[in-house]
């Protein structure tokens, strides 16, 4: 059944983690979504096909889309480049606004902890002993930063701490027994949530860049 075109339609794209996801929604809520978790990180091969399938299955035309929302990071450098490039290309070709939302906020909304009375650390795994994280306290989200955990590191507050995000459980050794770690991945599906609306912001299509947190440093293979 065709979607009513009188409702504002948005396309969401989220590729900052190993979860490649797309979603369509309007003012009344989520219309459809697709997501696929791939350890091999083949987002470049998956993303455009997933969008075409979603458009076809929901009977929505590209001409019905009035805005494109993309997860701006932090997260995988390669994943962010793929998602943002795709979002910019679609927004430009359709002549519609480009919006972004923090991948950390998406995970916070999905786990229902954005209004927690406890301090919350939202994280994306930066591999080894590092995360890209933002502290959330009293509804205020700090700017994301790189946090390195060492053997002596302890997240000490006078109250319970909640750590949520990609591979959050790997930080369990640095928490106390009453703290909580919740593993989750960002998804475009969450962009349709009413709570997400306040965190989505319009971007300059020409100058928008993902939120990397750290500069990308290419590595050279040691294979001969």
C-alpha cells in the first residue's frame, strides 16, 4: 500500500559500526528499515542495495523523500566515509536538506538511558584499550573524546555508572560491581524515534564532514 505523500518523509543512513542500516520514516513514525551486521565490514557493497530494496519494499519513491539523515560519528573511519558520502550524494541529487545525528545518541535512545539519573558513558569501540566516548549527565552530552583505559584506570563516581555502546562490556574490568555495561550498535531505525528529533541538526551539504574524533592514520601492511 503506497505511503501518503502528504507526510514528511526522511531517509536515514547509519554506517559507523559493523551494523550497516537504513530506514524510512515520516511524521507518523517508522515505515521500514534494513540492517545487516557484517564483521567483514562490506558496507560499500551493501548500502546502495539496501536503500534500493527498502525504497521498493515500502513503495516510497525517491521523489517523496524530503530530507536525508546520517549518523555523523564517532565510529569507524571507513564506515563513516561510506555513509556520509552516500547521504550527501542522495541529498544533492534530490535537492533536499542533509541532517546528522550522533551515533552515540542513537545508542543511548535505543537502550532507553538518555534520561537516566545516573552518569552515562556512551561509547564506540576504537579497538584495543581505547573508546570514543561522551559523558551524558542531566540530559547534557559532552563532546566525544578518545578515552584510553589502562590497568590502573577506574571510572569512579559517587553513584552508579552506566556504560552503553559498541562492545561496552569490554570495559567491565574498569567498573565496580554496581555499575552496568550494555552492548549495542547504532541503527538508522532509531532516527525515527520521537526522542531523536531534538538531537538531529541540519548540516551544510558542501562542508559537512563526519565526527572522527581522531585523525585517520593509515597503516602499511607488513606482508611481503
